[in-house]
């Protein structure tokens, strides 16, 4: 087997006998430059060729330090809502009770108390 016209040594690949299975090891592929490369395999009755494309590995995603899940924010929001409810309840219980004055009755109007 050859890659770009150079012989591919047995230490850089694995060949399965009796078939066209050639496994090129990743250590060898890492040595190839980015772009297209030709592979040629010679058999007793002819030659097979193929092309492979070597692409750049994607850049690793930088860590931003943001590891909180949405559940953390939902929990904090619920906690704050509960605290606000308690504060409003305390304020409402401390507020002075106002007596509701009854509206003056019109002449001849009956109320429930009169019945």
C-alpha cells in the first residue's frame, strides 16, 4: 500500500488477509498534512486507488466557568418569591385594621339588618 506515492509501512496500518480492508492507524494519519491524499493498494491482478481528505481538528470550546444548570436559577427564583410572600403577609398582619363605615341609607331602603 502507498500513500501519496510513498510506501505505507506495516507499523502504520493493519491489513486484513483475503479482502480489501486496510486500516490506517491514527498516529500515521496525524502526520499527514491537511488536504487530499491518494491511497494506492496493489494486488496480484491490479491496483485499487482511493482518496482521503484530512481536515483540521475542531478547536476545543473554551470553558467559561458557567456550570450552573437552569434548575439552580429556578430554585433561587422560587425562594425569592416565597420570601416576598412572607414579607407581604407580615406587613399585612401588622397593618391597622380599618373599620368599614356603612353608607348612609336612602329613605325607605331596607338592609339585611332590618329583616
